[in-house]
């Protein structure tokens, strides 16, 4: 995490994509912001990383990033995982922008499957990597039909899935990519963030953009937009809770990852947001397994 | 049959597939609570007619008018898509020949019945479940099977589940495409009994496609006989079956062993 970022590499246009492509993506993003939750098709390009690794997110970031931006990239909450390190050094190399691991310092955050624990502020942009943008895809395979369903707000089918969850598990067992209604109209997949992060989508002051490279769609939740998680009256939406605090920083309010320590059943729970956890530890908070 | 307000008015309805005739110049009226049977050999345009009536296929000419709740007789061609789709899942039902086309095979029976309720905005799990249970009982399926997927049901049960799934929103008109075709004779009899009971109890209008004149005899008030896309004979069921006028109807009636 402390390794110096590589220097700017010459021979590439600023932020890798050519200006026309960036403009095309920005146009799609403007439309997405204008119609919150609506999936806007765009001409997705080949990027120097495989599908499923964030080709959508990286294109959105490339289209938006400017020389003065400060970039943070997280993967499942951590700044130091392969995907995050590589995308961060990619932009350091092709755009020469400053990078950071601090959520508050960043102007642009590209994320895979988490929303940082530190509350976002106005002016910040959060870019999500999306594998499957269509929330109704596994229920209705026809694209023409799902588009009509979105246009007419026919979302009863999504409740059939939640109903089936309760039948089988006694509760709504969907724990990530939990479907939401944006701005009282469009049903949206929030990308595979844990449902723990769903309440953070609601009326968030930051601009949230979603990019799906393989599926060639972008969509957006503009600042202060209503985002409601689907549920039943008698089975209301609720987020995950843990019985113990973070073993390193002692927080009881964060999303925790379970880490297996040995094959004797020893395990620990730690914050999935590595930067948030480290900041707390520096501030003197200690969990029971802290060094 | 007391002649009440018109439910469905069909005038000169034609549907072509290129140069081929699906159905041609079909006209009839349907009243609430009336069971109308469309009979004919395979390829005679029965299913095309049924799908055109339900506006799943757009007719090339002619009109279908339906007595919309609160709006009176309305030409379906002028109805916006949103209203038509709402009609499909509330005031109408469609029972398919193959239950795999009419059911969601991978979700439980309860979810199948509840789907329409959730589509019209029901958001209470317990209530949806209770209603699903009631309907299972009504169509004579053991309530203990509520949480089982239709794949574990017999053919007859699947067909009855399809009925329950359609009737849960209390439709006034149900389209049925050969609902008994895949069932063996004893199951068929029970299914027809159930259907007869439900149509009279719920004052349900039904347009039923079948090639089986025995089904028509048992259920239908009126009968339409089709051949090569055209209506060759129409009238009260008993009248048509006991005293067929058109040579083709005569052939059809005489070819059935026990009609």
C-alpha cells in the first residue's frame, strides 16, 4: 500500500481512452444522471483488463477523471487487493493523477462491491463496477420484455423472488446485490454490494455511477436521491449484524469480514473497509486481537 | 343464460401469417358468465383466434371490444400497452395447454399463485400466503404442497394450479387453450367438474379452445366450429352437436365416439 505509484507513461492519451470515446461515455452518464436508475446503453470499449474485473467502472473513471482529481480504488473494501492496486497504478501511469487510500481525500473513488464506511461528502464521485446491470435478468430472460417492465414499472416479479426466499429460508435471504427502487421509479441492481451498504445509497450526498462493461450499460444515483430496498410489510428490510466487534479496531458499526485463522475453528472478524479500520487504530481504538 | 351487458364484442376479426390465413372474419358476442367453446381440427385456426382475441397477437383487421371496468366497451386496439398488460394480469386469465408455458416451474406453488397479487401491489407476505392457501384448497390441491415447486406436481395438479394462479385476481374472462389435452381421461373428468363449478360460482366467462367435442358438450353454453380459419357453424352447444347443419360439423360430430 505504501509502494510509490509508477510514473506517467508517455504515448497514451490522458486517461487511456481517446477524447471521442470519453465524450460518448460522458453523454451516456449525463443521461443516466438525468434519469436516476435507468440503464443507458453505451459503446463499451475493450480495456486492458478482462471482463469481470471492472471494465465498466474503469471506463467511467477514465471518462471523468481530470488532472486535479485524487483517485482511490477499493476492492471489497480493501485498498491493497490485486484489482484495486492494479487499477490505481493504471491511472497513475496513463493519467498521472494523484492517488490515495483515504476516503475523505479522494475526489473520485472506484469501488468493487462496497461503499466506504466513512460517510461521503458532496462533490465526491463513487464509481461502481457492475457485472449484471439488469435486476430482472434471472427472472425474465428477454431484454425486450424487461425494458417494457421497467418502462411500465411492473416489478411484481421481483417480489416473487423475495417471496420464494422467505418460503425457503424463513427470511429474505438475498444478502448482496439487493434490489432497490430508485427515485420511486426504476428497479436497480446496486451491483454486488452487501445489503449492509444499501441504506448508504439513500439520499447520499455523493454522485454514484455504475458501469457495466460487458453488458454495455451505465446508470446513476445522483446526490440526495431516494433509494428504497424492496421488502414485504411483514418482512421488512434489515441489514446484517455481527455478534462481536472488529478484532482490530473494535468497531461495532461496520461490515465485518470473517477470517479463518487455522483449521481448529479459530477465526476473527475484521472491518472489510481496510482504510477505515486503519484510521481508527491510529486514533487509538483497539480490538482484542490488535497488535 | 340471462342476456346481461356485453362483455366482449368481436367483429370481422382476421389474422394472417403472410399469405396464410390464421383466422378470417370472425364475429361473435360474449356475455358475462358465458362459456364459449371454439372447436375444430388441428390447424383450423383455433389457437390463433384465441391469441388474437386476447390481443397477444395483433389482428390484421376487425375489432375486439371489451367491457373494461369503469369504462365500458373499449376497442382493444386503442388501449395503451400499459392498460392492456394490466388487463392481462387482472381482469383476464390465460390457461395454457402446456402448464410449463403458464406456470413458473422453478418457484413454489404459493409464489405462482401470489405472482398476480404482488404484481398489483400486494406487499404482505402473510396475506399473500393465506390467499394462495385458499386457492389451493379451491382447486382441490393439498395445502401441504403450498411450498413445493410445480415440477413435483402431476399434470392434472399443474393444470389446476394454473387455474388458481389465474383466478386469484377474480378475472371476469378466462382464455383456455386445450387445458385438458395433456390429461388422461379420469383426470380430465375431475378437471372439467372443477371448471364447471368455478365458472358458475364465480360467474366467469370462458373462451375455451378444444378439439374434443365431449369437453364442449360438458362445459360450453355456445359452440363455434372452425375450419380453415373460418367459422363454419355457431349456436347453442346442444343444438350444434345434436343437429349439425354444416357438412364439416356433421363429419366432426359423427367421428366422435361418445360425444
